[in-house]
C-alpha cells in the first residue's frame, strides 16, 4: 500500500496547480488530504502489527513457562 500511496503522491505533486480550475484545486487538495490520512493509517497499522508481535511473543513465553 505504501508504494501505491507514494507513487500517487508523486503523481499528484507533478500537477501544475495554476492550470486547474478552483473546483479542480479543491479536488486535488482533498485527494492529497485523503492520501495523507491513508499514509498515517498505514503507519498506525504497522505499529499495531509490531505490538501484536510483542504480545504474541509474551503469550508464547507465558505458555512455555506454564503460566507462571
């Protein structure tokens, strides 16, 4: 997903905003905001996966230790 986001952001930043109508400029701004939100959600998701790995390792260790 990050590659798609990065490629899309690169594409959007190559658009000459001076040639856009006001409605197109608003749409571009909305698209950039949506992509920024998607990128942030992807970062949050990666952190949650890291936390899940830690919790899984703790649970596995607790099981191996007999729940002590």
